[in-house]
C-alpha cells in the first residue's frame, strides 16, 4: 500500500489492472460479436493474478463479486474466492505519520503502549494492538492513506468488469450490483459510521451472553481511525480439536448473531466471513468488524419469511408475492421457476425438521449444478435485474452458510429458524429498527 500514497504509485497500479481489463475486454468482445471461443477459466485466472497483485479496494470488490451468488460465472467465482484479504502492512514510519494526522503530534502520549507492528492487515486498513492509560488492551484500526481516490478509481474498474460480464454472458443486469457494492464500499471507509454500527449492535445483541462486541473509545477515534477494546479469542479459521458439541454451540451463536438483527430489526452484517469472528475458550463468539452493515425495510424481511413458507408449503402464489415485495419486476412463469430453483437451494437446510449439516452432499454452498442451471436459464430468458436490497442479502446468506460449513455443525436448522421467526411482526420490526438506529446516532 505504500506506493498508493503518491501519484506515480497509483498510475502504475491502474496501468497494471487496466492492461488486464483491456485483455479481458478484447477476448469477451470477440466472443460476443464474432463467435470466438473464450477460455473463461484461463481468463479468470489472469484477472485474479492481476487483482491479487494490487491489493486494496479492487481486491475487496473481487471478493464481494465472488460471494454474490451468480453475479459472475462459476469460473470467476472459484478464482476470485482465492484472493486473500491480507495486504502488506504499512511500516512504522507510515503508521507514525498517519497516527499524527489523526490524533495530533503527541498522539503516543495518549497510549501506555502502542505496538509498531500491525496485528492484522487487510485491504482497506490495518489493526495495531495498544494499551490505554487505564491499562485496557485496545485495537486501533488505521485506514491506509489516500483510500478515497483509490476507491474512486477501483470503482471505475468494477464498472468495466461488470459491463464485460453483462455484454458477454447476458444472465444478469449488473447496474444494481454495481450501485450496491459502490454504496457499501464508500461506507466502509467511514470509521465514524462503523463506530455507530458497533453501538447499534450493542443495542441489538446486548442481551446475548454468548456474543461479545468491542466497545469504541471515542476520544481515540476519528473518521479514519477506529479505536476499540481488544477482544481476545482464537480465529474461527483455527478450530483445533473442538468437539461436535462445541462446534454446534459456536454455530448457534453465529446463527443468533447474524439472524436475530435481521428478523427482529431488519439489519444485517453484510460481510460474515471467517475472519470477522473469533471465539473464547468458553465458546463465546466475538464479532470484530462492522464496516459493512445494511438496513432493510420491514416489508423486505417479511418477503424473506414469506418465501420460506412458500418453499415449505409449495405455495407459488406466496413465492411470487415475496419476489414482488423485494422489487423483482416483469415476472414471467419461466422466470419464477428459475428463481424458485435458487430459493430452494438457499432455504433447503431450513425446510427439513431434523438434525443435519448445512449441506448434505458435495455441491458446495453455491450448489454448482443448480447455479449453472440457473445461470443458463437466465441467459435464455434475457437476464434479470436483481433489486439492490437483494444483492447483499443473498451474498451475506451465502457467507454465513459458509461459516456453518467450516464449523461442520449439525443442528436442526428448521427448529432454530422457526423459533426465531415465530413472533415476527412487520410493524414491530419497523418500530424496533427506527428505535435502535436513533439511539446509535445513525438516524
């Protein structure tokens, strides 16, 4: 990231990715207009190599695309999912300058200790462990320099990527996907907003003893520096020799942490990947990152539950009503059948009233066979434009499902889900959402 703080570094960076995009454009246009054969697996590999060498927001964008079901072909999904969020950390001279810019010349006097080496480094910033004057361990999340201009340029690249996919493959209209990723990415740069998201989740999950959230240290935080209490725990990626009972317990905690905010308040954590969770020796789940949080109207939440009941009871009229409440338009009989294929795949674990893993065969969370079938039929029907709200809801649902797969949890998902939605009331959700958003300062 160091080179990105100067014009020469940025120009070199964009030239590198633009070359990859230009090559992709030529190959995809050749397929679209001249009937030339394109090896999409090879093209995906080349793009992944270019994106992986850049780090920063464009890599995060690729990861987002890979986790939005059917937004890009399976060849690209498989490659983009290999991109890692760990970017090279800024060195101490850069950190010192950035901290001075955020907290002033004597910023080190505000801490008892501040570790020079980053504890974690990701695509938009890095985290340093520190100690407060009062002896509390802290996590200082420091944004990389000049991220606004980098995000602006990378969003331009995203628009090109999506236009190439749309022109060549014709399964999805990509404008709403672009607008949704754009909005979420800009929000992730605003650490003052993320601090409010943490407060929001404290109101929502404060009565959950098995879920722990950080506390924001306001006087040591700015728009580009977020200082929080340090939550000690083991990465969810490293489960060690946990018993099946312990894995199931963690899975229940993840289920509550993700689904309770949605079904009770119309709010989701939009990036539920393994790196955003740790756990204590007692099985308590730590939630670590709140940059990507999205709110939904109560009618959208009701549509999610209605579609579940439609799949459970094979009620196609209710399914159509659910799709329309989400904003899908011009629903033909053929398009409804395609959407139902995808809905059955996503809801499948919740439909069976028995203890089971989140998936029962070797399809993977995307259900490649079903995904391919959906993609092919969408192309035949001229494509579909998914509503903006649907984009990250679908992405997040797949993400949390991947966590359950990693845990190898075996639970009665049907009963857990039924307990969560049994008292659902759309008007109550609307009122509770307004209340917690107001209390946390978001409204």
